[in-house]
C-alpha cells in the first residue's frame, strides 16, 4: 500500500549536506550506470547516510530515485527499529517493522525488511540507493551484509573507509563477481564520531515524533496475525512489568507497516492488549512485538530484554 506524506506519516529527515562534495563523491556519481542499485557499506559515522542522500540528489537528474534506509538504529525514513523507503520525486514512503535498533538481534527480520523495502521502492524507480547500519563485526554481521549484496545483484557496492578487516571480509567473496561492482571511497575528512548518548538522543526524538498523538486503546489480537509474541508466562506475575512499554508494530495484510505503539497491558484470556498507539492500529491485520521498551517521550527505559 503506497502512501504519500499527506497521509500522516512523519516526513523523512535528510541529513545536512556538505557545502562541497567530499573527494571522490562526484567521481562515484559519474561512474554509476544509467540505472541500477547502489548499496552503501561502512563503519558507523563514516558518512554513508550523507553520501546516500547526496547521491539521490545527483541521480535524480538522470531518472527516478528511491532511497532505502536500513539503518534501524538511526532511521531517517520511518521510525527507529524499522527499514524505511522513500521516493523524493513523488514523495511516497513507507516502512517495514523490525522491532530492534540493532540488526544483530533480528538479522533475518532485518534482511527481510530490507528486501521488501527495496522491492516496493524499486517498482517505479530507475535508481535505488540502500543505506545500511555500521554493524560489520562478527560472523552474523558479515553474513547479513553478504545476503544484502546477494539479493541486490547486479549492484554497485560503495565501501567507505580503508583498513577495516570486517569490511574486507564482507567484500572478499564478491571480488570476482561480475554482477557486483565495488567502489572504494574514503570517509569525509573531519567526520564526527557520535557518542552512545547522542545516538540515543536521536532515537528518543524520532520515537517521540512517531508516537505523537497516540492514545491508550484496546487492540484485539484475535483474528490478527501476531509475530514475536511474548511467551505466556510473561503475561502475568512478577515478569509482567517487563512487557510494559514494549515496542509494537502494526501492519496491513501485505506486511506494509502502518504505525508503531507501546504495549501497556496484555489480556491473555480475552486475546487483546491495551496499547499506546495511533488510530491506524485498529485497522491492522498484523501485530509484531518488538524487543525494546521506549518511553512515550522516546527515551529507552530498558535494554533489549528478550
């Protein structure tokens, strides 16, 4: 289900553009073909997101462009803990719920969300630019990034930064693949490294925006598809408090996300939940339980517990 910004979704938040393109960016844009997919890889704070939006502006001169934001922790399209897509030309956007601000927690869900966001965004786009998280360390991270390359082939992979062993491990299997073109690019000089607190503050602001106007309402679970539902023993007793404030995603029958909410109480007997959520939740066909607990003002009140 395609929707535009006037349907009530908060607008994407593009990064500030540099006054002058850093070294290598113009050459990269010129090297890209007249149609295709671009996947951005690199460690945190190397400039992937800024490059992605900059590239989208450049490529719009040559055709329709779509952006896919798979940076679930620092989302600029869609709420945190989701993968968003946006077409600047017709201002259409949407998102797919992941339920975690780190793909390490739900790698399969993060991959599926990225694939779906890409596929729907690409339906009317000549170019698709896919931003990713800085999650590169370890076998799961390397496998996840490799799976994204596999899905997007033929693809132009932009690897930002030098000397990162984990990034080299991601790229190594594709060095001889004719359907994968690898572009190596240094991060912009003077790039700022954001602290954990700054990143948390970004999420707080984003969560607060996406929960603005939400109210407590009962949502029936019977007749709806539920995903990642907590174990029954967590519904009552001393552990029930661990569920209060749990992030919940609501989607339609095609898994397009409609909105997010925060769980207040689960009623196991009546198969319903009291949730702080927008009115759109009442029409959802799917309910997906996340694995973190933000406060209604956006503050994360607990680490990912399950």
